[in-house]
């Protein structure tokens, strides 16, 4: 019995598979870019928090136009 979340593709979906996969790849790329932006924002906040806790001066970091590509985990 197939669950509601995993259904075998119908014949109609089979014909649109390249477009479907292309859309999923694009969505995946968009999500990775968003994640990289969040990672950079969190990194900057951690640095600012550490500086404030240690009594140092907080210096604004230059904004990166493109976040660094994700490294190996």
C-alpha cells in the first residue's frame, strides 16, 4: 500500500519528468543560495556577539556580493 506521501508517478508525470526535474534543480539551487545567505548573517552575528562579550569594539564587516560556495561537510 502506497502512502499519501509516496505515490508512483502516473503516465502524465512521466511525460513531464524533464521539466519537473529541472524545476526541482532550480528550487534546490535557490534554497542553497538562501542557506548561504543565512549562514553568512549568522557568522557575522556570532563575531559581533563575541566582540561585545569580550568588551571589544564591533567593526562592521564588508558585505559580500556573492557568498562563498558551500564547503565540504
